[in-house]
């Protein structure tokens, strides 16, 4: 429990800082650092022989396991605003496949003697391989100015190509911290509280939907754990495939991400309500089918809106701030689930439906205020 809490708390506070740091020093340097230190943390985990050593090994992982967030920020740098939802959807689909295969491979490894240590060292090896790929693959990264105000798309010098990012200029730590702090303050003082509030409400609502899912299926419908496992695998697979639908759906909406987010949030709210009131397994199957699609589209939509309103130069900071908000949701959801579970097995999803309804209300009030002027406001 202490190890899990240590990791969660560190992720909560480090997501925004590391994301902002990647805006300042460049994606390549920050990604290499995160991958290598994450590998170091999993290596320590594989060598742990005591609880204290185990907790210590979670510190570098909690602080620097942000490679997915930096990759998302990198994609935001490389593609146009119109292409971003399609590319992000494909990236989320690929990462979802990893989250599906990971528990399967990890479960297989841990069944053997010394399986836990084998699993930890395997994770360290994967991070090292990824770091090697980041090092050898060609990069066109532009190193921003130390004051954090350079345009991420602007070439260095008078149109000359950027210097080799394998050998970035050595910068004192204090010259990196100053622009990091200014970017975080800019996001905190921006008029984006509505998007972060919607993200928090929906994060908790979705976690309440999945909380104690196996226990709820057994109590409400007498489903065996094996059948429930098939249902969870079905939903996870659909969630991965739904990433490929983001691009076509975005084109269908004419790239109107505000309307897309509102409709996907409303659909998610209705599906959680249907699950809370379900009288049969077929209703749960129905909600699981569309729930995987609506949540995938919604996550991509809100990330894209955050990047549009904050600007490409702050993409790392914005994505990191979004991950910090999700981390707050992961802290709140188990507490709210435990309290609502005391009243009824349907308590967690019922509460989740209310929170999702609150997110819909926020969007109904705020979307008309997102004028073209507001959408053009960028984090400097």
C-alpha cells in the first residue's frame, strides 16, 4: 500500500513538471532521461530484497515514468491541428494494445519461480531498448530557448537547420527551472479551468464505472469471474480498436472538437446510467460496447481541446497537467467507490453517472463561451 501510494503521489506532482520540462529542453532529451531513469527504477525493483528497497525503487519510476505523455507532446509538435485527432487516436490505440498484452505477459512470467524479478528486469530491458531507439533514430527536434519562449516549430538561427539534438547545449539547472515554473504558472492562471474540471469529473466517473466490476457482476447477475474476465477483455479490445475511429468521427463533426466532446460526454453519462440500472447481462454487454468507444473519443477530444486553447508551445505542460488531473481522479475514485458501495452494489456507477452529468452541465454552459478569440489564446 505504501509503495502504491508513493508512486501515485509522485506521479500526481511530477506529471506537469516533467511535461513542462520537455517543452523547455526538447522532447528527445526529456524522453531519453525518462526512459533511462524508469529503467533504473525497474532494475532496482528487480533487485529489491526488502520493503524499504521496494518503496525506494518506486521513486524514480513515479517521478519519470512519463514517456507516453512526452510522446503525445511530440506528436502534437509534428502534425498539424487538423491531423492531430487522427494521429492521437492511432497512438492511443497502440498504447491500449500494450495495456492489454502487459498483464497477460506479466501474469505468465510471475507464474514461474522468481517470476516477479523476471518481470521487473523485463520491464527495465524494454525501457532500455526504447531509450536506444530514441538515441539512434533520426530527429528533427528544435531546442527551445532557455527562457521558454521559442516557437517549437521555428528553425534555429537564420533559417539554418537545428543542431544535432544528440549533443544539446549544456544548460544550468536553474536556467531550466525558471521557464518550467513560468509555463506551469501560465497554465494555472489560464482560463482553462472548465476543461480540467470536465477531465476530473469524467476521470472519476469512468473509474467508478470500472470499480469493483467483478464483484458487482457476481452480486448483481451471479456471473462467474471467468465470464466477467471475458467481458472485461471484450471491452478493452473495443477500446483499443476505437482509437482508429477517432479520425473518421472528427471528420464527421467537421473538426468541431467542442461539439464532439459534448456529445461523447453525454453518451458516456447515458451509458453509465444504463449500466447502473441494468437488469440483465445483455444490458451490461450493450453499455460496454458503446462505452469503450465514447470514452476513447472523449479522451482524445479533451486532449485536443486543451492543446488548441493552450497552444503547441505548451503541449508538454498541458498534457502533463491533464495527467496530474487524472492522478487526482485515481486518488478520489476508490474513496468515493467505497462509500457508495456501502449503500448498494449499483452505488459506484450511479455516483459516476451524477458526476458525468455534472461534466455535461459544465460543457453546456462553457462551450458557447469558447469563442474564436478564446480558442486562439495560447500559453506563452
